[in-house]
């Protein structure tokens, strides 16, 4: 379903009324597969991913999904530093 929505042009960076994104909710529910899908979408915004990590830290979510997001940020940072 998510791939269908993304294929139809859904905005991966969109947030709900509370500022939470699909990436945030996927991580909160430790849906690692969905986290991978969302991080692989062209057009995902670095700032949104960073904000997601900050929100996850505030809610004390600490799971494999959060670690995956942190790895994505770290690899992105390495590319920027080259």
C-alpha cells in the first residue's frame, strides 16, 4: 500500500497535525521494513530525517528502526563531508 501511495506521488516528507511523519510512526512501531522503504524514497529531506531522530530521542524510542535512521544520517553526513 505504501509503495502504491508513494508511486502515486504521496509526499514522504508530509507531517500530520502534530508534526509527525510516516518515518516517525514507522520507527515508533519498530517497523524496520517500512523505515527502509521510506528512507529509500527519492526526495526524502535530510532535515525531516534529523527532526524525526530528535523526536524519537524525546520519546525515548530506542530500537532497531531508530538505529537504521541514525545510520542513514551518518552515511549522508559522510557524503556531505567529502
